[in-house]
C-alpha cells in the first residue's frame, strides 16, 4: 500500500512539473515530453500513472467549466492544453511499451497474489481466452521478467515461486520447439482404425511419439500413461512434482492443443472431418487437465490450477461454431478412460457462473449422461442448461436442450413429456430458422408419437403414418444441410419406428443409413444403437449371418461406452449361438476383415469374452 501511494505522489508531482515548465515556455516539442515519460515512468506502473493523469484532468476540466474569473479560467485552459499534450504522448508511450507494460503488470500481479494462488494466477495470465493473449515470444519475455524479478526479491517463498515459474516457461518453450515438427506426423502414420487420441502405443495416437520428444520426466510420464490407457488420476497422485513441472506441462499442452486445432480447422478439403478432429482435441485436452486436478486433490494449489486450465479449454471450445450441441463427446476416447471422462468433467462446472459457456458445456454432458442411461442426471443437466440459455438468450442452445429433454424422456418412457418438449423445440426452431434444431425436433416428435401409440396399444395405422411422416421430414431436412448427427438420429428413429411396427424390411434401409451416418459423425452411441436394431431386423428376416455381424459389433460398441443396452443385444447373440452352434464362430471369422477396421484386433478378440461375461451375469 505504501509503495502504491508513493508512486501516486510521484506521478502527480511529475504531471504538475510538466504543466508548469510548459507554461514557462521550457517545452519546445512533443518529443521532449515523450522522452520525459520514457525516463520517469517505471515498468509495471502504467495504470497508476493513468489514474493520476485522469485525476488531474478531471480537476482542471471542472475548473474550466465552473471558473467565473476570466484570468483564472484562461490559466486553467492553458494548463488543460498542456495536460492534453501529455495525454497524446502518453498514448504514444503506451502503444510503444504495451507488451513490456503488460508483462510487468503480470509479474506484479503474481507478486501481489497469495502464495497458494500464485500458480493459478500465472495460468490466468497465459490463458489463451484473454483479449490480448500472449504470443510465444511474449511468453518467453514473461519468463525472462520472472527470472529477473526473482533476483531482486528477498522473500524466500516468493523467490522460489518466481524461479519455478520462469524455469517451467523456459523448459516448456524448449520442449515445444522439439514437438512442433511432429505435431501432426502421427496422423499420417495411422494406417488403420478410427482417427482419434485413444489407443495403445502399438495401435495409434500421438502420445508415445510426443513422449520421445520431451526431456522432462513429468510430461514424458503423462504421455506414456495416456498411451497405455492407464489412470491419469493415479499418475498424478503418485507424481512428485514442483510448480515448474506443471508450468512446463501447461506450456506444452497449450501449444499442442492450439497447433492441432489450427491445423484441423484448416482442412479445407474436408471441413467436416476437420471440425470433428478439433472437437476431439478440445475434449481430450480438457479431460486430461480434469483428471490431473482430481489426482492432485491432496495438493490444493496444483489441483485448483489444473481446474482453471480445464475451464479455459471448455470456455474456448464453447465459442466455436462446431461446438456439438447434439452430441459427439465419445468420438475421441476409448476403454475405461472413456467411461470415466464424464465424472472428471463434472467438477469444474460447479465453478462456472451462469454463462453461455456453462449452458453449452452442460448440454454436452447432459447428452453424454443420456447415452449412458443416467436419465435423471441427464435431465438435471439439460434443465439447468435450458434455464441458463434462456437467461443468456442463446436460442440455439435452448432448442438443443428441449430436444435432448425430449429424447431423455423417451428413454424414461415418459412419452407425453417427450412430445411436449419436442413440440416446443419444433416451434422455436422454426421461429429462428434453426434447421438442425428443427430436424432433431421432427425426429423426436415422430419417435415419441410412435412409442406412445405402441404403449397405449393404438391400432390405427394413421397414427403411425403421421409419426413416420414427421420422421421423414426430419430426415429430408437433415440431408438438405448435410448434418451427419441429425441425419443419423432421423435414420435411427425411422428404423426403430418400423421395427416397433414389425416391418423389418423397411427398417433395414433406415438402420443401415443410420449406421453409416453415425460412423461419419463419430457418434459411437448411435453406431451401436443402429447396429443393435439391425441385428434384430436381420434376425426377424432370418438373415442370421448379417445378424451375427451387426449384433456383435453393436454389442461391443455399446459396452465400450458403458451403456446397458449392450446386454439386450448380447442376449440375442446367445440365442443365435445356440441356433448356429459352431457356425456362429465361423461367421465371426469370415466377418473378421469387416470388423477390424471398426474396432481393431483387440475389439474383435473381446467379443467372445463379452458374450461369456453376459452369460456369467445371468
């Protein structure tokens, strides 16, 4: 406080001095004033100078406005003109020294922060969501400034923190120089399997390659942990790290994430694939930081800082045009790592106030909870997101949540509520011209009508025909603007509707289209759902070979994302196994070349284990 007052007095006296020598005719040019500012204003105190200037300016302006004595008013006007000269040169100084001033202010901000919050303060400073985010060159200058400051500091704890922050930034930037040449090379090495960030070192993913480029044990260990699909939480719990290690990792991951998203966003030859990969990037990196935060719970300073980075990633993601209001979270994960992702993402949401970003992230998580069969929790997410989106006037998000609530109510067999939500979504989407929302609303409305009629044992074909008409409208609309997610939902809904109506021949066409569309959009849930119903349709038509192929593949995909519907399909496969005997395994072997591109060798080998797991649970 004493230092702040000292600077204030100094700058007020300095401003008064320039005014006085100006009135005495000792200022011959603006350049002279500019050179005085360079000499007198210390780095990191620009805000104090500006406050002092505003104080003097307001005082003189009031004097000019209220003074009745002509001589005194004339003198006040001359002083005000001198002050305006200072103002012009101050703007020039500010522009020339903006980066240096911002860095100095940042250093001062870290110094003034309580010890336990310093790391979080640093992560806020390097947040890419800042209006003027730091370039790599500016980040390097920040590291140098922190290093210089620690040399002048006598406080041992502060000196230690500043040194670690400076070291972490320097090491992170050096690591990035080595990582940058292999930022996307791993993509060209993936000759099989679905493109994404999951998988063991022998299969795919960038993590092992990246681990070989870093020299520090902490980022190397983390990358290998992810590659082997081991627990990041356990890795963090056992890690013996300093603040410099986490700062280094933050710099590395921020550079990797930014580089990947920029590269994927420029895939002009196929923008949809690029958007899908960008979505996977945001979700993957957010999940990593969430899991680190959970692993560091015994060390609150580290944990809070990791949560802060998670929020930064999610906020940036929520503002992207391709943010998936209608699903997509499962596209980038596999195995147990995938199933745990949602619980890791829950915690940071408690720390965001009612913003558009929070509504959109809640929408994403609600959809994921719905596909996992956690309907009550999904409704809780979507209703909160609906409330916030209405407050923030985010109409697209509001419509999306009405659609999700409709679909969730179908899962809970509450068809009247499902119809209510879908009707509201349909009305609002048409009002604002939201074609994707309209396509989903039509699909949900028709789907809900079919299931309600079936539950009430309605026999009139007209009721079903009207419902299917809505579904076909939704399909046509989704095809017109090329949205794979909506198209997949409409295909699936029509296929399931025809299965409800006991028309497997008609269902086959739509379910096949639904699977293809879901593969393109990367939605594993809709892939598994379409395949599960395809197996039923083929079984009804006694095409047992195709029923085995679709059923085993669908069962595997649904089980991998933790959805209990896999058990129903597994039950059908056991029936087929009983009917076919040894021919069942022969069919699987014949279909091996078609199965491998979808789930890989490990997935194929796991099918027999999964059937055994189902039988043992009966």
